[in-house]
C-alpha cells in the first residue's frame, strides 16, 4: 500500500517536483519512497511513490524496472491473486527477482500488454511508462478502492493518488467546478469522474488511461468489458447459499495475505461480523478486532460487537468517541480529503483507524456488503415508490407532503421514524427520479434551486447516460448506481483517506469481482426476500451466530454532528452565514441558506445533513480560497 505520483511535461523536470508530490502524501507510505526521472529534448517523465510495506518488506522497492530499463512501474495497492499469476508466469519460464506483487504486474504487462490488467484481482492504482512505445498507462481497480486523480494542462499530464499532490504543481488554484459543486451539495460527496476543481478529474474505476506522449493525447479504456448482469443463475437457492459462503471465505483468505499483523473492524453489523468470523476461522492464532462506541447511547452499538468478539474469541479492542476526541482531529480529517466531503462517519472511521494502527498494519472491513448483496433500506423503498405512484395521484402526493412537513418536523439529530418517513415522502417521484432523490442526502432538486445563485443543471445526466439507465427499475439498476456513485465516491473515499491518514491499510473482502459477478446473476428474491435484506448472505451464515443476531437492526456508523452544530461548532457555523461573506462568494442565495442554518441552530427544525454539508464546504473553501 502506498501512494503514487507522476508528471509528463514538455518542460525540463528534476527531482524537486516529484519529491514535493511524494512529500504531500507521506502519510500514505511512511516506510519508503522512490522516484524516477527521464528527460530528453522533447519531454520529461517523472514518477514517484511512497510505500507502506505490507508484502515482501525487504525487496519490494519502487519504482521497479524491466531488465532493459525500458519499462518502469509505480504501484499503490495490493494484488490478491499475485501468487497465482506469478506461478503461471514461472511456468512459462519467466523469472522473478522479488516476491512482491509489483513485479507480478510488471511481468504480466511485459508478457501480455494492457490485456493483462483484466487478470488482476486487487485494489490498485498504478502507472507504467513504456519507453519502447513512448506511452504511459495509468490504471484503477474494478471498484475504485484506490484513488487516482489526473489533469492535463499546457502539454503536460499530472497524476496522483491524492489531489494535494497535483495542486502542489499548479501555478494557481483552479476554479470551482460547477458540476462538482452541484454533485457535492446533492450527494454530500463528489463521485468520479468529477472533482471540486475545473480541469482536474478522477479516473473512473475499472479503467486505464493510455497517454501517447508524442501526440499529448489521452484515451481511456475499460479493463473488464463483460457485463455480468446479463447472465442469470440457474441453480437452487441452497446451492447459491453454499456458493455465497464459499466465495466469501475464499475472498477473506486471499485478502488476509500479509507479512505484517492483520485485524478486522468489527461494528457488530452483519458484514463486519461475517468477515471477522471468516478470518478467525481461517487462521490459527487469535485475531484482533476493533470497534468504536459513542457517548450518545442512541448512536452506540458496542454491545453487538462484544457478542461477536466473544463468539470468535478475538483480542477485542473498544474505543469510545466523545466530542473532545473528534474536535481535536476534525480539521486534519476534513482537510485530508482535499475537496468538500460531508459523510460524518469519516470522523469515527479515522479514530478507529488511528487506534487500530497502533496494533496492526492491515484491517479487513465489511465495506461493500450492502451494495453486493442488497442490504440498504432504499432498495426496498424503491418498490414502495412504484406502488405509491401507481395508486396515489401526483396532486394527492403534494397534499400529503404539505401535511407531513409540519407533522414530521424534528428538532434534534434523531434519525428515527419521522426522519425516515419524511425522507421517503420528499423522494417520491413520478418521473423516474426517485432513486436519485433518495441517494441525495444533502439538498434535493427543489432545494438546490433555492440554494444556488445559478440554477443547477441536470445533475445526474452523465451517470444516466454512462450507465445506460433509461429507467431505474430493477435491483440490479440500483446496485449498479451505488457501485459507481456512492461506493466509489463516498464509502471507499472515506475509508481510504481516513485509514491512510493513520498509515493503516484497509481491505474489503466483499469487494471481489468474482462475488459481484455472482451476486449479479442471482434473482432479486435471493437478495431481498419478503422485505428481508441481504437474505442469501444472512442465510449462508445464520448458523454461525446466535439466533436472530443477523436480523437485528443496525444503526450505522453515524455521529451526532447535528447536536455538535448547535453547540461546540455553533460559533464557527454562524460565521459561515455572515451576509457579506456569503454574498462575496456569489454561490448561494443568502436568505435561504441563512434560514436553514438558523432554524437548525435554534432547534426550530433539524437539518443535520444540509447544515453539515454546508459547514464542510465552507471549512474547505476558507482553507483553499
């Protein structure tokens, strides 16, 4: 695990530029660094990396070169099937100098070119410079577990694992991207390919860039081209259940390969409990498990994690989050995202990563279980929207919303039944926008018109076209949206940045292409059965846990930021609605945003998600502009 950087420029480059980029991401790889610089009369190429040593601690130094020095690679991530790939290459009389997965990628490319990328099972971002063709290849993994940013300007291309490295090489800060801004205030994060900056993009998952140096041209290609959703499973439910258990156990096994200590995040929910069980089953010694609790009892679920820890006989570590521990780190946490990011669960995720890194260097997580096996309430609610709009005329719905606006109003950060009903009513749509509304955790389409000085565009148009979604009818459609948007843009960003800030590597066994492809072949009622979410996953492992344990409700990894915005963060928040300050930005309608913030602070109407989204944006803006 590490971070990578690179520049191709028509100007002469030296070690200073790449070293500066490396130094910006030293937290991603404190164990080692490396740089490569090559220049001629026409162009310069420089690549660098920071390394967190996990596999082949003594021999995995990067950049890594082919024997003739004509092909060079820098790599961030882990390749879980590298031993299998290496054995296949050795069978073809290809020799290796190290036991590192980096060399496997290099030798695969030398043998098979870019076609080799589709054989890799892992989380990664890597760049390869091939002097023979004067081309750069930059690749990102299937789910987008590892980040990759890039920009083209003045005949150059710059790429990096984090925005901060790219920004260090710019003469001036780019303008705010209108599309990035709109996506952020709708979703509370910015999914690929957009960023908050004009001209800087994220490489989308399952893609690689081919950059022709002589022509200064980028082309982007998919790595895995086959669509697994067009295949249907023909076996019985019992057979599918057994295959589910086997696939997950195998994935945990492959993702636990490490030359350093490993543990798991254990929240007590379905996904992390299953992953912790599988790891404990796979190894002989006791495993380390880590969980985090909260002083506010409605947010605390440490009792569930203790049940699992006792069951699997782990060395369990439990940490309690309080306001003081959050506030002492909040600036560093939010700043490290490099662009506005308002998933408040990033705060406890950093704290559990920080504590975990004091004991192990690698942690398995339950991330991706909901997307892969259909675990979100919103999947079930999508069916409610279909039924509701079939029988309730649009005029009747408008009346219900007016009545509900006062009856369902809440005054504090309590995400109970009133909050959920209001969220659903607000999302109901008669024009196939329901799912886009339900995933918009910040401001909905109507509210965005009131929020911005300039009316927003069709916010999700790119994704509808890119994913070829004429309608969002099926469970596969919804899970595909989540894979490309909320998983890539929110969940994986949160875990990568917060864990890397603590120099901890996190791995997600559910994010295995083989498991994703398998779940896409299953009928919907294997995933959600009579309202029971993640049905096949729970059935596959229910005998391992106490009766009904996997059926118990899960709060989620939330924190009471709504309360904090009324108390400890209030003064700073109020400063962000100073009239002169807001009008000078020329982004927001002052009267609207001031009313939303004041009503929240005064306890008139809780708007935790909206106000936290605004707060995080302004905190980022003040730091950067």
